[in-house]
C-alpha cells in the first residue's frame, strides 16, 4: 500500500513540476501575444497588464501595411518547403546507406560526416559564401535550398540510428522474394522510418522558417527577403512601436507552434526511436 502511494505521489509530483515548468516557458509567448494587442501606452506599465484594455486588433493590420508581409511570407514558405523536401529526400537515403549497406570506407566516411557536426557554422560561413559567389548564386534563394539536397549531418546521424534498429531479417526476406536494394528501401524501410523522417522534416522546417543569418548573407534584394529579414527591417524602421513589433513576431512564430502542436506525438516518437536523448 505504501509503495502504491509513493508511486502516485511521485507521478503527481512530476506532473505538477512539468505543468509549472511548461507555464514558465510559455510566459514569453503569452507576453508577446498580449503586447501585440496593446496600445503603446500599456506596453510598459508596471505591474504588467496581461489582458489588453482595449484589445487593439489594428496592430496586426498596421504591421502588415508597413512591410510587404505577404511577399516575405511567400518567400519564406517557398524556401522552407524546398529545403524541407531536400532534407527529407536526401538524408534518409544517406542514412540507410550508412546503416544497412556494406561498402568500402563506409565507417570512415560516417566518422567524417559526424565530424562535420563539430565544426562551428562561423568557420564554414566564408568558404560557402565564396563558393556560392563563384557559382553566381549570391542574390538568389538557391544557397538556402541547395545544401539540404546534399544531406544534413545531424539528420543523417539521427536517421542512421533509426535504421540501425530495424532488423536485417526484413531485408533478407525481401531479397529472397527478388526485391532490389532501392525497392527494399522505398517500400519497406522508408515507411517504417516515417516517425524519424517526420521528425527530421519538422527540424528542418523550424530551422528554415526561423533562419536569419542565411538570408542575411545571400539575399541582396529586399523583394526576396524572408520573414526573419522583414522583422529586422521592421525593427529598424518601427522599433519603438512595440505593439506592431510583437504583432509581426506573433505572426511569424504561430505557424511553427501550430505545426509542432499537431505533429508533437510523431516528433517525440521519432526522437525516441532514434535513441536521441
């Protein structure tokens, strides 16, 4: 009886701690949404007024009128979708090869791939810029999309861990039935890796959607700007209009939160099955 009570107490205590921690992490987002609906006179009141009085929905309309919001949104969506497709197509192929296929130098190349993860982005920033400049791609969205089609080391590692956990008997049975290697990958292994692939897709979506440094380096024409650059431009022009700033920030953040909300179970399953802690 005492053991049951201790287990219940431990479980309820853990739930309470998680609820409190979740609420603490949500405070900045709640404050951002609240501020986006406030008149400027209420933004810096102390103690803070969490419920705007009155609610100023016009902040959102005004914010979209100061910058070409829908142009920036279209650019962001195109770059995000293409880079996500690139990562989802290329990384499972490379990861499957590392996990299941036997070929000379496989382990050495995998170690090199993992080693690339350890290199800070600042180290490769200038060489990559010079490379894309030689190729004539600076000033276009291509440098923000093309790298994803050649694989991302972290995603390759994550998916390899998943494929390593799948039994080889599945491949052997398929080979006995006459299936080729690509058919085994496409019809058997890839469907089983769906949770991990969706987790990779969500990772890449969030990385591309919120990327600021990449567009800042490679996009030279304001008509090509993404939402991140648009937000920075808005801040330089209307930095004192905090209600409008928070309105733009909310509109930029909301799609990622909604996507994660609907895919959280699949995302967590994908991370759990790959053994990433």
